């Protein structure tokens, strides 16, 4: 373990004599330590209806909801209005939090799969 900061900001200031830590914050570029695993922001759930929640992402909407036909909760991902939803595994879970956890795991896996490995 190291006590180095997780993130630093590097400025592209050319004039070294006039440099201060607060110069060019708009033009500063973040540097995140390479030895840290990437973090995925958790889904932000909003109420959609009785026993139903949704969370928007850049590629679609996750739903966690109760299904009267199967008598269980499930999670799904809808990518667009004309696409059938993707049912997230495991399906037919016993609680809303399990359905939301399944959606979060799918969301995290999709983001991490798109990142380059060191």
C-alpha cells in the first residue's frame, strides 16, 4: 500500500516562472495512478412505479421490477424503443435489492469490458 494520492492534476503551463498550483485549472489534465483498479459509478435508481425502479445510462435504461406472471423480481436493460429488453441474469430473484445488484453487476461488467487492460 502506498500513501501517494489517488489523483493529481498536471497543468500545461509553459511559463514556469509564473506557475502556481491554481493556474490553468481549466486546462489541467487529470492523472490517475495506474496501479489503482478503475471505479465504476453506481447506478442511480429512481422510482418508476409500484415495485419498479429505473436507472438511466449512456446506452439505455436499466429496470428492476416485480413481475406478477413469474411472481419474482427481475432486472432488464432496454437499449432503445424498438429493441426487446435484455433480461439480466440471474433472473427471478427474491428481492428488489437483488434485482438492482444484478443490474449493477451487468452495468459494471459492460464498462470494464470496454476499458483497455494495462
